[in-house]
């Protein structure tokens, strides 16, 4: 079970679906098969097709319906056009170089200056071994990118209150409540994750759509980036993450010495 959970976006989706607290935030997702394309595109108009075992946005494709057929972008660049569903399936067959993929409802992400963004919430174990909120930021996609990963997509990072307010995803008086909800759900994610695997740090990626609704895009539990937070002008979160990281490392060292 541990290996399944640690190795696949699909296995993680199934795992988190078992939590009544986390499940409502998961977008509709299936293990990708070409036969599902018509159903998913018919229901949602836009879908994402993601390799199950890659990270940092690698290999992610956005597919959407157009007036003349369909469009497809892999990571970033000019859309590839397909005039029919069968042509789209052929295009995807050429683009799908990994073994397994998931297909997911495309979320109408809130945008900053025309670029979609998502939100990374960083959770760390502290010196007592307990989960603690360490910081959050908004990752804004690059100018021609369908992914918000800053390193691969050419984007940038800003504070969450700035992103929420400037994008008008929510009313200004709702910003504090959204931030509190992001932290609360991230604690739920960590509590559920404890059941199958130990991790010292988890980065939860949330989507916020143009109606202000939250969804979980991905849970990063191996090495969620600390350096991402150094991109903010205010380094408070970055220093907080490093402090908690060293507190927990020292706790582990002390325990090893006792043994």
C-alpha cells in the first residue's frame, strides 16, 4: 500500500477520496483512457491529462473544446488543433510518452493579469513532531504556460492575499476566511496522510476558481520546494520553513541518539 500511494497521482487520489474532510475538495478524476475523452470533455469543456508519476508539471496537457473542434497544449506554447475527436485521440497518443495518466476536470482558475494561478500551502512538522502551518503563496503561470510550476512554466510567486484581492476571486472581506480555510484543509490533508506514510513536510497545491471555490490540485510530500518561498519579497515564510525544518531534523537526531 505504501508503494502504491507514494508512486502515483491516481493512487493518491483514491487514498484522499477516503477522507470525508478532503474528498469534497478533489476535482473529478479518472485513470486516463481515450474512451473517457468524450464524456469528460462533454461534461467539463476543458480537461487536464497528467502523467501519474511525474512532478513539477512535467508532461501535463490541457485539452479543451473550441468552435472548430479541440485544442491541446503540453506544458506551454502554441495550441495544437484537432478537428475531430478521433484526430484529438491520435494527437494525444503521440504526446502521451509516459505509461499511465489521469484525466481531470479542468478548473477555471482565477487569473492575475490574464495568467492563471494556484496556491501552495506549506505544512511542516515542528520540534515536537506535530504538523504546523509554515506559509503559503500564489504561483502564477508563465505567459504561454498551462502549468503554474514556477521553474518549468516561467511564472512567478506573490502573496495569497495580493493574488486573491487583485484577481477579484473573492471579495476583500472574504480573504481572511479563505486563508483560514486553506490552512484548515491542509491540516486535514496531513492528518489523513499520517495513516499510510510518514512525511516531515507537505506542500498542498490548491486551485481557486473564478467563483472563489477551492479544489486540491496536488499533494507534494517528498521534497516540496523551500526555495519557492524565497521568491517572495518578504522572507518571513522562507525563514519560518527553514526554522521548522531544522527543529524537526534536530528532533530526529536526538531520538536516534537515545536509541
